């Protein structure tokens, strides 16, 4: 996807992922775990992008199918920030929702929610993240109930998201991709 949510923090040891589709989408709660880093590009633009080598973004990642919404969830780890020393520095997601055949209205959003355990100074803490992804490539980022910054932004702490509308390898008709 070029529609992905990227989390540029230290990748957590434990990750529980819950995706919830909001307004007017049905609620889903699939879990996903990246097993290996994708060799393909990851772009946050709300589409399945053609990579520089001619391959389609996410074509080497097997998605999890969610029958109730005719959707596909892709999850992966990637190297997106060359300034960071970690070989894999970003957790990326793409949600291909074939049942959503209407573009998002200006104030509608796709909601991503997940909890993770982060260790700081030897102490493990449960952290809750909520991200609203809008069709204009802005996001609202909430960590442990605190919106940071207030309102919509294109990038928050290196994190981006996009909700697009178009075709995908899974569905040959226009639908939501986030």
C-alpha cells in the first residue's frame, strides 16, 4: 500500500494490533504480526505504488483476509529512516477494504488503534495509540488519551498515513485503501 500507517518508534517486543474501521465502516478486530521485512518499497500515499524496480508495493507480503468486510490487512517492518541505526525502524500497515466503495468525506477518517508494551529505563509499560487517517493525507495522533499535536497534521513524530480510493491487487474496482 502506499496507504499505510507508519510508526517510527522502537519496534515493540509485544504488539497487539486492533484495527477499527470508522464512519461508515463496520468494526473489525483482526490481529497481525510482521514476520519479515518486505523487500519492496513502502510509500504513504493511499495506493498500491509501483516500486522503482517495477514491482507492486506489498507484493511480497501475504495479507490477512477479513471475510466480514472483504478486506485485506498487510503488516510489515521496514527501513524507512536512514538516520536511524536499526535495520528495521518502522512498523507499517495497509488496510485494503473492498466493501467500502465510497471515498471518505472531508471529515471522515479511518481509525487505527493498537496497544504495545514499551520498555523505558527497564520498566515495561502498556501504551495505547489511536490514529485517525483522513482522505487529505492528514492524521490525528493520540498516545495514552493525549492528542499530540492538537488537530490534524501531515506528519507527527515521523508518522504518516493516507486514506486513498482506487483499485488494488485484491479488488479491481474503486474502494478504500488506508
